[in-house]
């Protein structure tokens, strides 16, 4: 087991060092889109958790969702990938809280 553990740890550490040394050129728009996606993910997770625990109603969730989507649309400037990003974020949230947005139809 010890023979396998050390090479495995070295393997896991190596790609991290290579990636950390690469220079990444992010534009202000890229940072804004990353922030928008993170904000949307956090707000959806919070809404679903609150709904699951009974802290908010479906109507309150809907109202807060509308507000959060308007913030998201203001931050996410790239219209070409906005829908794709929203779909990815919603998919991640539905993997954690599958009953949160029952009105969303999922392909299995």
C-alpha cells in the first residue's frame, strides 16, 4: 500500500504545479461571467435549501429567483453562452436538490 500511495500523491500534485505556473489571461468580461455564474449557483442553492427546510415558500422562492436572475443577466454580458451557463448551473443545483424546481423538465 505504501508503494502505491507515494506515486499516487506525486501524480496528483504534478498537474497542480503545472497548471499553477501557466499564465492565464482573463478579461474583465470573463471575470464578470465567472462571478455571475458563482452568484447564480450560490443563490439557487440557498433558495433550494431554504425551500427544503421550510424557511421560505414556493412563492417567495419564485420572487427571489426573479431578482437573482435579473442580477445574473446584468452581470453576464456574453449572450452567446449565457443560456448554456444557466443550464449548467441549474443542472448542478438539481443534482443536489432534485425536487427544488419541479417545473423544470430533466432529460435522464
